[in-house]
């Protein structure tokens, strides 16, 4: 069993983020002035001007690095594109959690480092984006400068967990969080969270989820919250509703406590990472898992998951989970960061990462806006994935204000985590 202190340590990091974020918000005027100045400078530049400023530079990208496949995509294709096309050197800064980069930016600015910061670009979404944006700690707005932005549906990139992006982030991934099962072992997968509990009782030890606050575990909590309390729509407003939370959250605690005894190892321990959960599924210890669909595409494609692995959505609870890239206000090289963001958002970048043997990440780009050749290439990759992608992601719903996730993580630790 993983000791409870591990989870308390992570919560303390989040608490630290909260206090730093509050400090950043209290310092609004200086940072708002800095942001305004960067906007004026940026607004006067063409894309050719930005390329000229970026050429021959180095760019530091802070990103979650818990996947060998994603790291390989970045260290291989992305790095070579930057070097060969623009003479830009890429330095990947590995993170176990994006909050590390957010704390770094806030700490640097708090110490007076308003330029020349150590991070140029962050792979980001949710509460981390909210903290930096509301603290006026992001460079921009820059996204409208990217040549590939017209290939995106504005509705798909207008908000991040309910917060308007307003050009302070660029589109990157188009993932979905749902369920996957081994069809040879599970002929009739559960179609609701009530059915999931009944299925777990009938198949003890064959289901589990990653321990929150790892983001895979946190996504499961949100999905379950939707499924147990009556759906997504009631939480869809731009703000966190504390009264609604107080009324609805006890039902989730009750559900998870009922589920616990029927989980893998009787719920006395949880896989600490998705990599561990994937091992349990691959070796047949568990038969049904909550997962991002890209992991099914990747691991089924490379032979880790059995050929009978099938992704599907429990109606009303699968999550549309896009993520973005953003530039800190004190970035040493915002121009190189913009070029990197463009490479990632480009049709070429979206196609490359969609390849099952590369990453399997679904495109966030609107394929219908691309040339016929690109549309054909994306269609061929979807067919090659060998899974019912469109059927699996149908009916997925957005992730709401990130404060719900923060509260879910704390609730799980305090009222569900054993010991």
C-alpha cells in the first residue's frame, strides 16, 4: 500500500500553489502592465518577424514526461523539425506534474525575474492555466499569430476548463478520457456508474483506477462525479458552485466507499501511475480500466494491450480533455516558444502524433478544414488504429471549472483513501 504521507505531500504542493497564486493575483498591476507591453510588441510583428527573432535560438519546453512514447515524439520529430527548419534547439524540461513549472514561474516572478526566465513554453491546461492566466503571468495573446490557428474550430479552443483562453494558449492535444475493456473477458461492459459498481461486485479485483492526484486518477473522479450525481450540465457554469458541491459531493464519497472493497487488492492500494495500471491490464489482473483513448491506440498498436482491447464511453461521463501550450510572462525566448507552439499545432504535427506507432493522440485540429490530402491521411490513420474511435468518443462532455477537480482530489484523500 502506498503510504498516505505521499498524498499529503502532493496536497501540500497544491496548497503552496494556491498561496502563490493568491500572491500573484494580489500583484495584478505590475504584471498587467508587463502583459500589456508584451501585447504591444507582439501586435506589431508579422510571422516572418517572429521567425527571424527565433532563428538560431534555444527554447526550453517544460512538459509532463511520464510517457516514453510522448517523450520520443518530442525528442525525435519535434526536435528535428525545429532544428532543420528553423535552426532552433529544443531543450525538454521533464516534469512529473505541471504544477512544478507553474510554481517555478511564480517563484521567479516573485523574486523579481520579470524576463530571462528558465521556462519558455509549458504544456498546460486546467487549474495550472487558470493560475497563471488569472495572475497575469502569461505572455500574449499570441495564438492568433500562429499560421495554423485557422485550421481549428474556435469553439474547440475558446475555453480551458471553462476559462476563456483569449489567445494566451495554443492548441496541442485532443484527447478523451473514457473506459477500455478486454472484450474476451468482458462480454457486456457496464453502461453506467451504477452498473460499474454491480460489475465490480460480480468481478472482484478486476477493476481499479490510478490514485489521485495523478491526473489519470483525477479524471476518473470527475467522470464518476458526473455519473453518480446526475450529469455534467449542472456544473457547466464558468464558476465553481460551492453550494452545489456541498449538496452533491457526499453521493460520490458514498459511491467510492462502496466500490473500494471490490477493487484490485480490495482497494487497500491503488496503482500510483497509469504505467502501472497499464501493466495490470496487460497481464490480465484487471479487465476494465479508465484511460485516455490515446493510450489504447498506442498500447494496442505496440502489442502491450491485447488485440481484444476496446475503448468505449459510459454515456454522459466520458471527458473531452484538450490541452494547450502557453508562454510564461518572463520567458527568455517567447519567439522560439511561438515557433514550437506552431510546430505542435500544425497539420504536420497533429498528423505525426496521431500515428499509432508514435503516440496515438487524437487531433485537436479540425480535419475538415484541411486539404484533401491531409483529410485522407488522417482518415487512413484512424482506420489503422483498429478501434472504433468515433463510436468511443461520441457523447463525450467537457471538463468543468478546475476547482471541482481540486476539491475532488482533496475529498478522495480525506474521505476515501484508506489508512
